[in-house]
C-alpha cells in the first residue's frame, strides 16, 4: 500500500465528509465515493461493485426535518477501504455498511451540535462587520465535517491488515447474513419512498408495465433503462400537459407560428 494511495484515500474521505453537508457534487454518495476509493487503490471494479450495491441501500437514507439519516459517507468510505485495502469481500463490505452508517449518524449529530457554537461565533463576527472571519468560521465548520470521515478512515488504515482480516473472520455468519437481509429490506424501502414521491395516477401504469416486463422477461437493467427512457420521451411528447396545443381555438402556442396565427381567426 503506497503512500500516494493512502493520501488519495484520505483526501477522498475528507471531500466525502464535506459533501455530506454541501450536497453539491454528491461525492458522498456510495456509487461515487466507493468508485473513487477503488480507483485510488487500484481496484476500480471492486469499488464500483460495492458502490452500486450500497447506492440501492442509500436510496432510503434522507434527512427529514430534524431527523438525521444514517451517514452514507462513512459507510461508503469505510466499507470501500475494508474491501479494497483490507481484504474484505464485497458481501462483507455491504453487511458492514449499515452499522458503519449508524456510527456515522452519531458522529454527524455530534459534529453538527459542535458547529452550533461556530454559528453563534459567526453571528458575532457578522455584527462586528468582519465578513472575512465569518467566511473562515464557515470553512472551519466544513473542515470539521471533512475530518468526521477522514479521521475514521485514517484509523482503519492504521490498523494492521491481519487484525482486520481476523476480526472479519470472527463475525458470525448469522450476523452478516441478517445484516445482508436487512440491507435488502432497506433497498425495497428506498424504492418505495422514491415511488411514493413521484407516484401519480398517470404514471402508475408505467410502474405496472415495468414490473410485468421485469417479471416475465429476461431483460437486463440496461434494456429496462432504455425502455424506460423511450417510454418517458414518448409520454412527454404526447401528454397534453407537456404540449401547448390545446385544440380549444384560443392562443394555443403550439410551436408553429403559422398555426398560431390561423388559430386566432
């Protein structure tokens, strides 16, 4: 394990921690974070496979009001390090991701509580007109969020590989199996939450069609994605709410200037 790989992993962990708050470039999402760790450690395949599996689980993790969701950043970074650098299998990484996410949830609550003092200090600097200090305090709060992931990542890297392998081998099969089953349930909950947010009477028919296609055919995910994209484009093209032409004889604005003029008469 070279020093360059270690530095890159810690940098990715820091950025993932910051992105867990900013949500701008989504580096904390498992599909991105695990893939980046895989690239940094020379195992992009394992990182991508782990990240893709964890992303399905993380679909159900979202902050609602004051409720803080399990931490996808720590789960992604820690499990990716265990898989790509400590000899754990992808299935073991997936099973360990859920308790790691709960630990990350506790850490992020602790850090967010600590940053309340920083927010009050920033308010004081704003009253004094020191905007530079306000910026520095905000950056300091972001640094704490980055260290929230970088420090646990460094601790995992500091533990000898043999000790990690022994600890993973001592985990009972019933425990890893139970966590894997629980992760599968969370995937279903994630899909249900997404469907519940976008479900309308007009799109339920597409859900039923997709379910039927996946159940009675041997189409892979790529084929299903292509079919879904085509159906979405056709729906946008033909659905009345996405087309300005109403056929009511008024100013329809159907996209053809000549038609618009004729419709006025």
